[in-house]
């Protein structure tokens, strides 16, 4: 059973219909998330994110977890009975049983310390569940490359990046906060911050997106034009397929540097909490959506807003698209600075780094910037 499971996780391509692989994979995914969820219930001080704890409705989480357990257990049991990928169904059912034995959705949560070191297991669960449910559905409805399967080539590498970048959310927040205050604290002016905080909500939202995108534009451009920075950014560009998971392929040092610079301007300008919360939702959605395998262009609005079509060109190997389309939110920034792609083609043909010299695999890519001889 473990050998077959290992073969499944190391493979790629469309899952065969009618053999229980699709339903079994859904059951296994839900079972894994439920198992991780029960661990978070047992050790909330070490496995959950303090910023998220304050907004949880525990009863809703318990209900969602109960439904997921029932669905995963039901699918697994049916597949075992009808001998449909029984090895996969059996493993999922064992995880459901283990979760139930550990208390399932009924684990009591008592008072606990709020200043302990932690990893963002809850953030990983919520983001994976939300992103997968939303974006896989969107990709199936509006697919650009209709023959691209959910488990396309190199999905394992991107999923490893997704796991790590979510689990270390506590470290990233701590590090970026320290760096922001250290390098940008001197620039904060209370008069400016007070004026910005009092702006009407939607003006504040547009301003924070524009300010962040201008910083991101020049940071992103530097990643392409400064050789030592390209060593980091090449990891992100090494993805040869574009989908909702591809955006997760990012070196941790690039993640820290970009977030520090973007959060720096947000801190200096002093936006209100409500505006920052709205920005986090928008940037979180757009960062995933722009990499998605989705055929959306928005007509004339594509010259204003970054769409998947706009950002796919940035990942293209086409000569006309190299070092172009840097903006993350507002496409007019690239048009204003003369870095927008000009091509007669509607979509790029190939993605990835020209020359394909970045190795595949999370740990190899983690070491790549320090070992590359190019």
C-alpha cells in the first residue's frame, strides 16, 4: 500500500476515470487535512497562527471538519467495498480512523500561551483547501491549456514550496517586521501616516495597491536585471507549466526581500488596518490567479489590470517576452515604463527559464542560487 502511494505521489498526468483514483485522491486529501486539523486542535499554541486565532469561529471549524471526515470516510468505505483503488481508499480510511481516535472535531481547546514559537499549520490547511477548491474549479471551467491535468509535470516541486512557504509563516512575519522597522522606521512621518489613515476606504485600497505595485515593479525588475538577484528569481521562473500552484515556486530569500520592501512602503505610509486587510485579500487572490491556467483577458481592461494572460507572458521563453510585464496588479505600470510585451500572438507557447538550467526539486532549488556557476 505504501509503495503504491509513493508511486502515485511521484507520478504526474491525468488520473484514470472509473478506477477510484480520483475519488480516492479527494478522500485522501480531506483525510490528511483533517488529521493535520486535529493536531492543530491538540497543540494550538505551536501549530496555529496567532493573527488567525482571533478571527476563528471554532464551531464552524468543527462543523467543516466533521463534514470532511464523513465525506472522506464515506468515499473510502465505498471504494474499499467495491474494490476501487482499495490501497488508496484503505490509507485514507486509516487516516480518518486515526483522526477520530485523536478526538476528531470534538477536541476541547483550553487556555494556552499566546507567545510561543509556532508554525502556520492552520494557514497551510486553510489556504490549500481554499485555493484548491476555488482555483482548480476555475481552471476546469475556463482552462487555457485544456489538456493540462491537475497533477501536471513537476507539481511535486511546487507543492513542496507551497508547504514550506506556508509552514514558516511565523518566521517570515517575524523577520519582515524586524527588517521593516530596522530599515524603514526612520522614514515614518506621523503627519503623513495620519493623513493616509483618514482616507476614504476605497481610495486607501487603490492607493495601497498602487504603492505596493510600484515597489514590486522595481523590485521585480531588479531581480531580472541584477545578476545576483536573478539567481534567486530564476527559481520562480523555472516552472514549465502555469497553474494555481506555480506561483508558490519561490526561493525563501526572495520571499523575505520582496515582502520586506513592499511592507516597508505600507508601514511608512501608515494605511489603516481595514485597508491593509483588504490589500492582503486582493494580493493573495491575484498572486494565485495570475499564474492560473485560465483564459481570461478582460478586453480593454487588460491594459489596466494584470490578468493571467499578461503574467503568463512574463513567464514565457519567447524572446519578445523576456524581461517584460513586471507589474503584479496594475498593467498600466508596464505600459508607462515601456516594459509591456508587444506580440502578435495571443498566448505564449512555452514557459520556463531560457536554457532550462534550474534543477527540479525543492532542495536543489533552495541551493541553486549558491551553487550555480552561470
